[in-house]
């Protein structure tokens, strides 16, 4: 697969690339009201978080080149703030985008979860530390939500904005012996005066890409075991989790909850990922492939029906 770009698919049927023309950009998240989209990537230097105004298509990098930042997302209760992962204040440094893009253009793995000598955006025992931050819309104000000698990634804000779910290699995380870079699923408070430590929610399977249910009572996630990626859901209070029974699409990745509160968006795993929509309680997966695209992944939808997704760039 070539390097990825980020596209917006509007309710009118128009599909437009919104990421810069050079580089590798992925994992977009659209603001609930459809005004902006954030995603991460770049062409040279450290990975950064980018924001595009979906009315004017003005695009800007909102994080500094001094550190690597990735996996931004909006939450229904976050206003214009975004939650993201970064190697800021941690030990080690994630791989620069020019090196990463060159590797991917030569046929390397686009999912970015293999260990690299300088560190990667997944877990690999390379000593890289990353933490979860809440950042203002312009990226100028940051507040740390996690700390410590850990790899904290894949953040997702709860609907009320009072909690963040994330993936971490903190003690007890289940990742050894699997093909996934994922770790355990944890939840932390976001309040500035919070005194609670992060709490483990799922530690017996390697989790990835968490997202909250509309009522904030459950968290959906993906888990890859023995080369098969499945979707799961966990009740936050009881920590009881189960696999989501999805007919006709056994291997799915990167879930995101549709704002209508009735379905998940996800993409199929394999050589040619395609977007699907799945009922929240499980059931048949329905194709929702953007027109003109054979490959599409990592979708997010706003209240007004606009969808952002990643696909191979031109």
C-alpha cells in the first residue's frame, strides 16, 4: 500500500482530499458538528497533529516539530479540544516521518505498529515513552492526563469529556505472544484536580482503538490475536467484556461510534481494507465504501453525516 492521505466524504456525495499533498496522513477524527477534522502524520521531521477546516479547507499543523504527536481525536464533550498521544516529556523519540514515509513507499507496513530502532508508534520494547494529553484547538495549550515510564496511546474521550480511555503497556497489559502492538485498556479522569490514578479495564487481551458508547457506559475496542482482528465491548463499571458478533466480516479494525448511537464504523482487515457499518450490539456488517475508492479505512462520522477516512494517496 502506498502512503496514506485523509479524505472528507460529504453528505452531498463529494469526496475531497483534505491532508497536505506530500507525506503520510492517517487516523482522522471529525468534530461532532462537522466543522473540522484532525489527523496525524507529515512529510519530514517529527510526526504531528494536523487540523483542517472543512468549510474553507485551510489546513495547519497544530503541534510542534520538537516532539512527536499522533492519534488525535475529538470527543462529544470536549468542545474544540483534542486528546492525543505524544512523546513530549518522555524518554526516547518516535521515528521521523521522512524515514517512515520512505519505508512505507518501499512497501513497508502502513499500520505503523512494528518496532523500529528509534522507536515506533506501537509497542516494541524499544524504550519509547508516550503519554496522553488534552490540547486546545490551536495546539498552544496542553495538559497532561497520564505520566510515568509507559507507552500510553490511542486516546478516546468519553461523551461527557470527564474520562479518557487509552491503550497502555502498564503492568498487567496483555500483549506478549501476539501480532498486535496493542496493550491493555485503561481509563483516566480528565479533570485538572483529579487525584485518581488510571484504572485498568481490560488486561487479558491486547486492545487497540478504543471508542466510547453514546451513554459512556461501555467502550468498544479492536484486538488482534493470531492474525485475526475482532471487535470487543467492555462495560466500564463491571469490567465485563465480550466479543462483538459480526456476521459476514470476521476481521475488523479501528471502530468508531456513529453519532446516531446505533452503529460502529470500522474497516475490514487485509490487503484491501474497506469501510463497513456494524450494529452496536453486533449483526450484519454493511458496506459504506466511498465512491471511487477500492481501499478506505479509519473512518469517523459527524452529526451532519460527513465522514473522514484514510486511503492511499495520489
